[in-house]
C-alpha cells in the first residue's frame, strides 16, 4: 500500500507539466489546493466552509511522513492518538481526552463511505489510498454510534478516476529488523463507462522486542491483503462501485516489559492472528438539484489472540480469545446540491447488525492456582482451622467461557442548512438512534479439591453460570452550528452531542467464575466463611455498561492568511457523562471491568498550518499542528480511591507535528526530480494511572526521507525516530505488577517504486 501512496505522489509530479501547471522560472505560484472535504457535512466543499476541524492528508504527505497504517496517520493530527502497542487487535484511539482501552471506540473509521464496525479491524496496512480525512469533534448526527470523538475517512484510488486507460504500480521495500514489503496494483478503464482495479501487498518483519525468557524476538509478524474493484458509470447520472477486500495477519504480540526492570521476561506465548474481509457496494445518482447515495457492506472478522496474562516467568494464567464476527451495514441519503437559494438539506436512514461468537478460555496454571485461589482461600480457612487447608489437585484447569454477542440498530438522520444572508450559514441536524445489545454467556470450571479437615479423598467440583442479558438504548444526537464567511476568513461555532455504545464486558467473567468457585466450594462443604469470594464480582449483571455521552462546544476559524497559506484554529469544551472507565478488582485477579463510574470534562485548543509554494523548478510544503488537552475527572470514585480532579489517563496533554517537504524538478531524461522531507512529531505528558502518580513526559521523534524520481521509477531512503529516542507507549497493572511497552527504536529503510 505504501507503494500506491508513493506512486500517487510520483504521478502528481509527472502529470503537473502535462496539466499546464508548470510555472515560469521566476514566478511564485500556489500549488493546486486539494483540501476539499468529501464528508457528509461538506461534500465537494473546501475545508474553509466546514463548521468544524478537518485534516486532509494527501498522497504527498503520506509518502513524506512514511504513513503506512492508520496509527501512523494519527501522528500528524492535533489531539489525536492511536498508540502502537500490543498487537493489531489493539486499536485504542484517544481524541481530545476521550477514549477507552477496551471494547468500543470513540472514533469511527470509514473506508470509501462504509464504516468498519469492529475496531479490531482498525489497524491495517494502507493500500491504494488517495487521501485520508480526519474530522475532530462529534460526528454522531450524520455518522452515528462510536463517533463522538471524530472519524477517520479513508478514500482509495478508483479505476474511473485515473488519467489515461491504464495505470500499473509496483513497490518494494526493505528496512530495519529484516522488514520487507512489496505490493503491486493495476487499474484499468476498459471503456468510458467501466473500469476495474486489482491490488495486493505482503509485509513481514523479524520484530524489535526480545523476550529474555527464551531469547526470541517477540513481535515478529507477517501479513498480506488484496483488493478487487469494479467501477461503473452506466450513465452520466449514475456511478456504482463494488469493492472486495481481504487481509491476513499473523504476528507475535504483547511485548510487555516489567516497569521496574524494563525487561520482557515471560514464559507463555503471545500471538495474534486475523483474517478479515469486506464486501462494499456504493452507488450515487445525480439529478439537477439532488444527489442520492446508497452504500451497503458485509464485513467478516475471524481472529485469535493468545496471551500470557501475567507477563512473568511464572506459570500463573493464560488467556485465549477467538471470535468470528459477521456484520452488515446499510445507509442511504438524499442531499440537495448546493443552491444559490437560502436552504439546503441532507436526510437519510441507516441500519446495521453485528453478530459474534467468542470462545475465551482462561487457563489457571499451578502458580496461579496457588497465588490467585489457594492463598486467598486458606488465609480465611486458617482463621477457623489453623491446621487445615484447601487443596486443588490439578496442575492446571480451564475456565471455559463462550459468548454470543449481538448488536443491531437503526437510525434516521437529517440536517438542514440555512443561508439567510450572504456569508452566513446555519446548520441544524438531529439523529434518532436505537440499538439492541445482547449477550448469551456460558461459563464453567471443573476441578478436584480437598478440604483437609473434612475429606480424605479429593472431590470433583464444577462451577457454572449460563444466561442471556439484553438491553435497548435510544439516543437523540443533535447538532447546531453557525458560520460566517468573509473573503479569506471563516468563523464558526457549534454544539453537538455524541455517544459511545453500551454493552457487556466479557473480560471480567474469569474473575466472576473465580469468586463463584470459592463460594460454591464452601456451600458444597456446608460451611460459610467471610472473605472466600468477593460478593461484588459474582453476578453477570456487573458486566453491563451503559452508553457514554458527551456534549462538545467548539469555536474556531479557517483563515487563508496568504497565497498558499491556510491556518485553522479552535478551542473546545467537552462535558462527558456516564463515562466508561476500566476498574480492576482489588488484589490479584484475572479480569478487568468496564463500568459507568465517572463524569469528566475536557477543554483545549488546536492549531494547524499548511503552506504550499512553487517557484520555478522548486516546490515545497510545510505542515504544522499543535494540540493541547486538559481532560480531568469531575466525579470518579472507584470504591477504593477518589480521583476527582485528576487527569484522565492515556490521553496526551500535548501533541505536535512539524513537517516540511522540498522538491526540485530537474525535468531531465536522466533525472525527473529530487525531494527532501523532514518531520518531527511529539506527544506528552501522558498519565498512566487515575491517581496521576506515573506518566510519560513529552517526547519528540525525528523522521526524514530523500526521494529521487526518474520517469518511471523512484528511489526513497527513509528514517523514523532518527535520533533513537526512548519512550513508552503503554503502561498498565496486572496482578499488582506494573508493565509497559517501549516505543520502537530507530528504523531505516529503502524503497523502490515504479509506475507505468
């Protein structure tokens, strides 16, 4: 996919002279502005006409910054963070203080008009990308669930959009850690009404992190993906695009080191495997004054995670989580084309269904049986029977957990646009959303135990829990905005509500079974003792969490300050209610719980600068961004500590990016152009816990690339984290032990690309 991005950039430079855009040698001109929003709120309108903040990343920027995944793209945008840790399954997003480590996302991801319903699919190798558009702020009115922080809208190259009849690209890359990548693509216009495209890529790496326990690299990986596109324009008014894409990932995972020693040292395997596929159909119909858009998709996810859940050399417990998820989406809207009169509108309806089967066994091994079960039980037993104890015969036993999850929803949405006087635009929108969620659970554990005071021989014992839970949630998501456009300056303000879906957290079921096991054993023996199981964590109902809701208030500007220069800035305030937070039960336990335990607020500011210039054979670009977020709990008492007024963890307080790209176009047979790119990205402070006692200070990474282009071929040398900065991207506590993942070290690479 990096190839396609690079080659799109090469095509840009090759095609400029043919398009008549080569300037006189001594004339300063502006490169064509492609900052055009294709989102629902402003289709074919420039960013300056949006009453919100949007960042559009072009092929040139993606290539220069060596952006190959959505996580890489987030580094260029203020107040957005998708930390690269764990595995491809770990796709946590933090925007303006909003975010969550598990379950649902606060950011939606849309690919060619189709939303990806499962965030386990958010981390993938970008392929055939034409542009990436990131909108910050709630998008629920037009896009629905799990977009209260924003959306990432990825647009790909379509066969009917290429110049000429055929476009063939190929790319090969080799980099640090014996990392290799290759892709190829062909796009062809068979007629003026039909085109097709086929592309594929393969990537692999030995990894960067070594496990001291066995001396092996822990994060090795390989993957492949492909896309097949059919693009029809049967009539001038119609366009229909059908895309089939599929991907495969197989990786070692979870390079978590002890926070005390900073050494990875655990005995069981961590891995992640994923197969996913998307079939997407998109159609548009144009009339003189209206446009209709229809999209439908089927999405399939089959993944398997294996994890040493204690991350130590001891044999305590492991987790396996395998799931198969089938999803479908349907969306249709009608919008008025922009008129000279005073009113425009957009109205639509949407529906989705997502069904998944999950098998998630937790294996308690001998050290875990002793530390997590018997030590707690015998502490209480010996208060009454000093010379006796509970024994478990097995060297290991499995807590079996099987789940069937269903999410289904439907929505109606509408937005009215009023233009009462020249320059003034008023927008009012609303979405009515209903979602049904259910969880069918079947959990059990079997073992042999003996109470030395009562039994001579071990006794078989089984604990089980089975049932179905369901809820229905209604959401009303309004949005109002006002904007005034001057000749070069646009001022706006809006208020909008967003939401993150509710549901059931399956990760706490192992703790529930563990506690039930202790109380059931006592009942089986006909005795009762305090402290034999935490009663708070014995019922399936505690896995439920309600939707999280947030009101955002924002005001900002879009300013075309000078020829080729655009500045965007804003300030915002977010009121978050029913905040979903992760709570760990006391002591050494195997699970974590999601609950609506907090209310918080987030306030901050953002600014971006984009400058493009061209003079003679030279052209360049400067892109800078800065974001500040102060996100704090207003109310958060987890029953153990009061965190009121503390910073919300994992969301960076400061994000910054500065990149520059300079290109000299020689226009010779032996050399087409040479370009140099430098960029720096930084973030921090990042608080690691609710008590705000641990944090990652602000850090910065330096990246660079040099690219030489000939007529059909280009060569790029690139570097990430050129100075070898050491930093941490993740921190957590498990079984009262602290762990972290360090950021990736210096990476160097070489890439060769060809376009025909």
